[in-house]
C-alpha cells in the first residue's frame, strides 16, 4: 500500500517532508538521510511521524512546503491533518489547503481526517470559528482517525455529534524494538531511583516534584530531574540524552492532572521497563491502571508496594509491556488501520 501523512503546517518549522525506504527516512527534496531534532536519527522517529514506516511506500508531506503544487505520487491511503490552517485570516492560507485539492490530485486514495491535537481554538469553546471549521473538514473526508481509545472519546463528543463519518481509534505507532534495544540497558537493570518528569506545559507539572521529593525522603531513594532555569526552553536537552537519563531510573513520576492529553511519555517508559507513577492521561490508564490517578494517598500505597516487592514491579512492567505491544507496535497499528470503518 502507498501511503502519505499530510499535515497543513508544522509549528516548530523544523520538520520537513520525507519518505521512508528500507526502514530509514530520507529528505523528500534531496534524497539524503533525514533526522530532524525531534527524532532519534533517520531510523527512529517519534509518535505521529512513525506512520510512514508502516507501509511499503510511505511519505510525510508538509503541505505548506507545496501548497497548490502537491507532488505527483500514486497513493492509496492518506491521513490528513488540518489544524493551523483552519479559519485563518492572516494571509497564511489562500485556498491551497483543501480536501478537494487532495481528491483531485490523488483520486484513488482513501482520505482519512486525522485528529492530531485534541483542540483547535479555545478548549471547550464550541462556537470558536476554528472548531466549526474543523467540523466541516471532518465531514469532507472519508472517515476520522483519533488517537484516543473508544472509551475516552468524551472530549470529541461535540465533533462526533456533528460529523457523519465513523470515528476510529488508531494508536500512534512506536518503534518499540529500537527503544528497548537502545535504552533498556543490559538485562534491563535499573537504578533504584525516581525520575521527576517535567512536561513543557506548566499546568501539567502539578505536584510531581513535591511528591517525588516526599517519596525520595521516605524511602531514601534518589530523585533525578532535568534542571530548568526560569524562562529556559524545556527542550534544551537533546532527545537522546534526555531518554538516557530517565530510562536509567526504576520509577518515573508524572502526576499530570489534565485528562485530555494522550500521554505519549508513558509509551516510552513502558518500552524500556521504567514504571510510571501518577497522571490521568489516556495512556496512563491503558498501560499503568493501578497508578493512573493524582491521588497521592493511593500513589504512596502503590509505590510502597513496588519498592518493597520486586515481583510486583515485574508484574507491573510485564502488564505495561504487553499492552504497549497490543496497541502501539507497528504490527498492531497496521491491523488497526486495516480495520478502520468508512
């Protein structure tokens, strides 16, 4: 199958169009090995950008690179993200970003609307012009893809009520083998230490540091974290260095209280045998249900059990590993795509 992921515009301006050949990414324009800052090299990308790896012929197209002149490709399936171009009045968009343009250019292809971000516009503001434009976009496609499990669709209910297409859960593919072989460590041995995770969005940090320090002092276990000065860019540390630091720890504390995030970070922790503690993102419930809460009394009880019982730690890691492969492995996501409803 010949596939393309098409996104209207990339916010960081650092990810350009590429294609995948022999499990390696190449720059679309000059055919050189391609590894943006958000990747681990040309052979391992993160989350959304892994979809092209699933197909015999896979592309990522940054639509704003091409605008009215999309490349000549023979495509069977297209995932389309329209977010930054919706209801724009600042001159960024002059009519080039339309589903009709894709249909005309690739008439054989099924077109799947991809809900990449939970919100466009103001959260829970259903009259926001960008939200209303998103509804129109979804109705123009053949079906809808979301990364939220079916039982967590509530945040998309308003969209679903106004869209006459099926909503399909498809996981974000994750290169589990690469992560495990690169970061799990010899025999998956971990330091008995806590990593206090710092999301880039301050409200998501909640009381993670405070609780991590309390548990560190109670059990005499070191707590580690990424140092951050006031006003400093949270992404200052190269991705590979960051993963190497937290993956050496047995525990990963992340008490993110916001429910409408997918929780990509715990997909990474499950890949390397680090146990996540806390938080209520989608994937926290999927991979670590015993600690998918921000109730520190419950978390302290669970953490005490994990610290004192190696068999229990192994049970938690095994459960997360099995669920990880069930929902996010390349093979699993391929099957989810094959089973989408139209």
